[in-house]
């Protein structure tokens, strides 16, 4: 198994290397001291797993992970960092990282992590599992919403976008060169297709709860 370690602290790289070499008999390790070196080595050496710190010179770990995902390079990214906040974990997973671990627990978890990732299984440190469960639920909800949005016609999409910008029925009608009655019909159909309850404010409540998704509504 070929594995890459990218971290700008040589002592940390050595400690990690010692643990891995003593745990895996068939391992070949490539060391890099910054993100640019790591990306070049990933392209050239094609390691099956790449362990990246977030804070590195040249390119940080998340930037490397994003490029690896975008270019479909054949390595699975393990983020190993001191950052334990929810937003950073989310950014890492959104970048395409396969795993996220904290350096504080690396000595105890790295072997288990590598074993799982090598079997194409995701690994999130136990201390961060609650975050990951939230992300899975959020992704599931987002997929369901996207599925419903794809049922809308282009006219309904335009109407929804304008309503989300706090435009009144009259303003939407003027902007789309429609009658107010037609706009009301579109709003009613949107509510039906989004499976919203028959309440006067149900569409506005849905919009307030899904602002982030509506930012990218132009994709549909």
C-alpha cells in the first residue's frame, strides 16, 4: 500500500510514519512538507491514501483535497488536523475528503482509519461523529429538496426565485409579464409540488428554512 503524508512539521511526520510502518508490513510512505509538494506527488506517485494537514504552506489541505476531487485523482484524502469545529469538518467533507481526524487522537486512531479507508469506508474520529451524523442528515434532506425542485417548471422556478427575494405577487407578475392570477396559480402549484401544507405562509416558511439551497436554484 502506497501512502502519502503531508505536514509541515517533520517531527509529526516521523511519529506518524513510525506508527504506520510498525502496523503495516506492506506500506510505502511518501513524505511532503507542503500542499504543493503533496499535489505533485499525488499526481506522480498515485498513493492510494493521502494524509493531509489543513494548515500547510503553498496549498492547504482543503485546497489539495478540492483539486484531487475536481481532477478525479486516484487517492482517498484523510484530513488530520487540530481543527475540531463543525464548520471546518463540513468544509473538509464538502471538498471530497474521505476521512477527518484530530491530531490529538492520531496515535490511537490512525491505524483503524487507514484500515477502513483502504476498504473504501469513510472514517470520522469518534469525537466528531455527531457532526458527521448531522451532515448525513443534511445531505439527505438536500437531495430530497432537489428532487422536488426538479419537478417545477421553468416558469415556477422563476416565480419561486422572485418570491424568495421578497417580491410581492404584483411585483412578480410585472417582472414576468404575467397576470397576478397566473402568479397565484404558480405559487399554488409550487406548494403542491414541494408537498407543503395548505397554509397561507407555508411557502415563505419553506423559503426561510432553505435559503442556502435557493442560492443555487439557477442550477435547476
